[in-house]
C-alpha cells in the first residue's frame, strides 16, 4: 500500500512477526533519521501530521505499527517489553536508519526509552511524549483491557467513532478513528484487547527507573498539562537526568501528538537544533 506521501515497508523479525511501517522518506536536507512509535492500541497513522512536518524539515521519517497493532502482526505470541525493543532494532537495521532520533508517545515512548537504555550507541536522541519510566500499577492491564472491551463496536459510522473516541476533542477522535478498519458493515479496532492487556504486564509489576538511569543520549520530554505524567514523576525523571529538557503544554491531554502536532513538531525541531543533531 502506498500514498503520495509515504510508502509501506514490511519487516519480518526473528519470531516470524510481520511489522508494517510508513516510510515517509526525506524531502531534502540533512536532518536526522527519525523513528516514530505510537502508544498502546494506537497505530502509525497517528503520526501523519508530525511525520510530514519533520520530513519537510529534512528528516528521514519512519512510523512503525508496533506488534499487535494496525497493519502489523495482530496476534503475536510474545508481547514482552523486550520483544517491542527487538522490533525497533530490527526496523532500524532493515530500513538502514542511522543513529535515529527515537520519538514515542505513551507505551511507544516507553519502548523508545528501553531501546535507548539497551543500546546506548543506537539513538541520536530520545523524545518522550507523555511517557516515562513509570511506577508499578498492579491493576493497569485489567483497567485498560476493560476500557477497550467497553468500546461500542462496531461503530456504525466514522462520525460515531470520532465522537466516542474523542470524548469532546475532535482531533483526538479523528486520530483514533483513523486506526479503525471497515468490515461486516461497521468500523472495528485493529487490535485484540487481550494482546493489549498482556503488553502491559511488566509495567504493572515494576518501574523502569534503572533503565531510565542508563539512557545516555540527549532527551526531551513533552507532557500534556492534563496527561498521565504528574509533576512529581517528571521531577524524579529530571533528578536522574540533570540535562533533561521538559515542556508541559497547557490545555493538552495524553494525546499531545494529536491535539498539538504543529507545536510538538516545533519543539522537536528546536530541540534538534539546540543539540546540534
């Protein structure tokens, strides 16, 4: 599948899992290679606005449908944090990304963080959007799984999906609705709730402060004022990484990349320029 803006690339990883990417290429210039990682139950199309902005600024941009999501393998056996990290490494190698800028939102940001910790030589820099090392949350998988199973699917129309998934925020609803597929007379998610639950099991058991402390590349954290990362958690992150840059966007929630893509893009480009990347 292709469009005038991006081309689908398929990568097969060690356990036979098929990964689908949107490769936006580069429009000219010498910006860093960039890999975009969406959050839980998301899809690579969430990044379209940001991907286009970064590509037009000279970045080579790739957005990944992570395992269990979108056009990638829907029912992978392994959804450990290590498997998600291994997927990033496989995509970087297969598509020839050179010391990429890793950008991730929510669980995608967590994957980017773990990749940077496991392979300090790999990323040029790390951008976490509403993401961090987290804290143990024993009931998190069941809570998220219950929310996903409560979706009134199939949605009878795109407008109904936008209204439900956006909860009053049109841009958020549009972004989530873009991840649905049409079949059997309605619109359905492109993920399995049970797979999403299993993907959170490690996050429910422990924090990842040790991995955060092992990250050595420059870092930018972008938070929504109404998001999931509180002041105390960010302060803890900053204490472990004194050179960390952090920005909180007033009026934004967890889906900063959908609500404020132009502002997020500007922050990233400014960060890249200041760091000389």
